[in-house]
């Protein structure tokens, strides 16, 4: 009985593919355009070796979600990607009907490749469109055109993908309320099952940040108006917002990403991938060459970037920070059950001003952000959670 219930433990698997055709102007993720194609097979070898080392751990778990993200997974040669997909399936006992997502850049996937991946078990595709306006795509340094997006999207449908996400961005140079409306219309006309929309953040060290002063950006009021408009527009077209940036048709929420926000366990593979497993959060250094070297040589210390057991006090902060991202917010009864603390006594006084300002709805059995609160959620959370100088949560 014990062994049966352990075997039924759920797990998310994340695999990072840190390669892109070309670096986008705004991106500070760990990814690069490889000059030597041999890196693909060496990297897949390393991932497969690494995953196999989790076989004993994995035997107690039945992963119900897999997410191959990046970077641009579809930049990998399809034979290497197929080795990776089969390696994931042979290293872990995936649940039947597990959600299996792959991220895809429109310029890097054709029908034959997508059909291969679909037949191998990938059943959800996340395609980065970002904007339906050519000037905006070019300001972002995206490698694809609108036509390429359309052709990839149609190829994905023909290949059998019936669960597709489209990524969009607002707050980008040259964007206007009208062009944003056009982008939203363009996306819903394709009828994807899921839409994500992110506000552009200027990250230090990126070409976009360096050129920002010479580019016309929408101001913050306009960005908020775009965000509000999108929520209403998507709701009107059958997409329910379930997280700050995520909208889905009924039953099409991304189960893998929900694991992050629900503080459930997941294992990440690859440089810069993060894991939360057995009460420990850890990540690997952002270097492909270091990863390949360390996996082969079993030098875990050189491979690991962060490694920390989460104390209860910090877990409480993380729980609030992640759950507040969801529309349903924090369930106060569940909060008490998990942490033995009354939510209102712990946070009520700090939330009062935000409630009065219309940013938080703290009525009844749950506490959640309003639309205005979601737009400035990072600011509110860092205020109410009071992280100390070392980045630890302090009540
Ligand atoms: S495709 Fe994605 S990961 Fe690659 S550079 Fe562009 S934004 Fe970054």
C-alpha cells in the first residue's frame, strides 16, 4: 500500500534547451545561437545521462507533466530532439495522458518535424508570436515573420496538435492601443486553446535596454490600459484568466505551470534549470559546457548553482507569493492548515491600504488581486512579504 501511494506521487519534468536561432533584443534568459552543431548531440547525451541518474528517485513518481522549454527547443535537429523525447519517456514512468509541452519559435519548425514530435508524444505546443505587427517584431529582434507564424500554426494543427498556446507581449516599442487590439484579434482568430501575455521588461545588458532612449515605448498608463483591455477582450472570446499572465479556454490551463504556482514538485534538467524537490530548491549553473562536463564527471558541486532547503517561514512567503499569482488567490483555510497561522492576523494590517486602494480583494475565505493589483503585483508582494537584505522572507 505504501509503495503504491509513493508510486502515485506526481511530478513535473522541465528540460531546458538553451539554444536559439538568434538572440532577441530583449532577452536575458540563458540561451545562445551555437556556432558548432556538434553541441546538440553532446548536450542531449548529457541530459540523458543526467535523467538516468534520477531513475531510482523517479521510480517513486509518475510525472504528469513534461515541459521542454528554452531557448528554442525547435532549433535542435529533429533527430536529437527525438532522442531527448524518447530519453525522457524511458527515464521516467510518465502518467498516461501526461501533458507534454514543447516551446516553438515559428521560424524553426515545419510540418514533418512537428508531426514527428506529436507522434512521439508531445501533445501541447507553445508558440511565441509576441506581436502581429511587423515593426514591433523587428524592434524586438524576433527572427520570424507573421507569415511564418501562420504557416507554423497551421502546420501544428495539421500535425495533430489540439492544445496550443500563443505568447503575446505588450509594452513594446512602437506599440499603440490599436496595434495591440490587432495583435489580440490576430491571435484569437486562430482559436488557440491558451494565450499568455507578458508585459515587456527592460533587462539590463540587453540591446533593447541599451537603445531604449531612442525608441517610442507606451507609457505605464497605456500599458495598464492594454492589460485591462486584453483581460476583458479575452474573456469575451472564451478565455478565462487564471493567472496574472495566462488565459485559457475551459479545461486548457497549463498543468505544468500550475505546478509552479501551487508549490508542487518538479525536476529541472539543463543549465539554469530550477527544481523544487523533497523540500529543496536547486538550480544548475547557466553554462552548457560546464553542464556537459559535470554530468559526465559527477561533480555535482560544480554543476549546482543554488541549493537550499526551504525553512517553514520562507515556504510561507513563497506560498503567498506564488498563490497570489493565481486568480483564485490564497485560500485562508488552506493557509491555516499548511502553516498553522491565521492569514488575516499575519497579513491583514499590511493589506488594508491595498484593499482600500482597490488592488486586493480580501473578503471572505480568500485573498486575491484585482486587475489593478495584478498589474503591480511584484511591488505589492515585495512590500507585504518584507524580504530581508539576504532575500529571506520575514513575517
Ligand atoms: S527565442 Fe526566446 S529564449 Fe530565444 S532569444 Fe528570443 S526570447 Fe530569448
